[in-house]
C-alpha cells in the first residue's frame, strides 16, 4: 500500500471512512450499519492490506466506540492505526455563550479519547469550518491547548467549500484539510485550493470520491428523485467509463487519485466486499492523464450548482 509521512506516522494513501460502521450512512447505502463482528472484519482486513488510517467523527453514531473496541482487542493493530476524528458539530454553537461552548467542546474531546481508548487523538478535525471563528477563535485556542497538553497531535478542518478551505489555511495551527474530490465536484480543483494547500505543507484528504455511492454501479438509477439534477452528469460519467473500458468505480477513484495535491482519499464501506473491491481498484495503475482530463472537461461542461455537488446541501427526501 502506497504511503506518505505525516503527523509523525506512515499514512496510507487509502483511508477507510467509518461513518457506516456507526450508523446507516450515504444515499446509496442499502444494507445499513454492519454488525460489530462485520465491522471488526472490515478493520482487520483493511489493516492486513496496508491501510493505516481510519476516519471517524463524534457525529458518526457509535463509530468511535466501535473502533475503540476493535483496537482494544489487539495491541499490534492499535499501534499500527492512526485514527482521524472530528469535533462534535456542536449544534446551536452560534447561540452559546463562551462557558457553554467550551464545556460542550471539552466534552466532545474527552468523549472521543474515552471511546477510542487513546491517550492522544492523533488528528482532530473541526467538523464545521464556521467553528473556527466563533467567539473570535475560542475553539481554535481550546484545541490548541489540548495539543499543548499532548491530548491532540494535530489539527485540521473538514470543509465543504473552497472559501472554507482558504479560511482554514489562515490559521497556522491547521495542518490538514478534508474536502470533496470527485468526478462531478471540481470546485476544489479549479479554484486552486489544492495548489495553495500544497504550498503551505497542508495534508489533504479527499472525500466523497464516489459521491456517497452515486458514482458507482447502477449510476443514474441510484440518483434519488430529490437529486435528479445530477442525473445528466452521472449518466455522462457512466458513458465515459464505458468508453474508456473502466468500471464507474475505477474511473471515479482514478480521477480523485490523479489530482495533484491530494495526499490520500477517504472511502467509506459498510461491507467487507466493498473494502476488497476498493483495495483492488486502488492498486490499479492510474490511466493516461488524457482520460482524467476528458472527465474534467466533459463533466465540467454540465452546469451543476453547489446544491447538487455538495452533500452538505442535499435535502432529505420529503423536505
């Protein structure tokens, strides 16, 4: 498994996202949350294949607790895995006074430490970019204190827009970013964010490689009615994959991996078979650059608003 050095660790370039291990997650998820034994099999198989990074969050149901239990069963496994987690989204944070906000944030960090069974959280991401500026950076200072105490190793931000990424990069203590990189959402590629992050030495994790499963087998049949505006782009993507003799997943992964400045890609799974397929796809050589450019140009010619390409903007069915 290809890897790179960051946060004092050898990080695999394929990161297993674990939201699905803690709750039913993703618009294309048809199997729901796996059992504990299945989740354990997924994590162990990933580690055996060379995956050294797991991505979770306080907001992912009981994902942290599941991971902590799995790691507690094997000292060797626990030592070989870097866990990336995220601060609670802190709903209603904008209306909290400083003492309440600090209390809620402390509770989130202490809970993550306990559930994961760790003395130090290697990398903590802000789950909301707007939390950087609340009360003049109060939460940033708080997490920097945790870092100084040795309870947090490094800080980053999970962002949804290029503007949020640029805001995050103004904070010297932020050394990691996570944002969408896929064949339909080109905002972070065309905006120059990837280049700016690289020039600052910031580690970039690309997520939503398959756009929550919409860029996988089934393609436009997987697009729910409330996201019907995505169907032309998804259908075009399927045509491109067939034209170049690739499966949709193979082309989607290749597009994300080919973006200069993306250090690792985060792929969530809820079944062992999905993990095995992603490991296979990730091991394939990248296609010719012309194929990746073909995707960028053809999909980029289809007008798509942020409300379609950004899952954070997606309405729930029935809303």
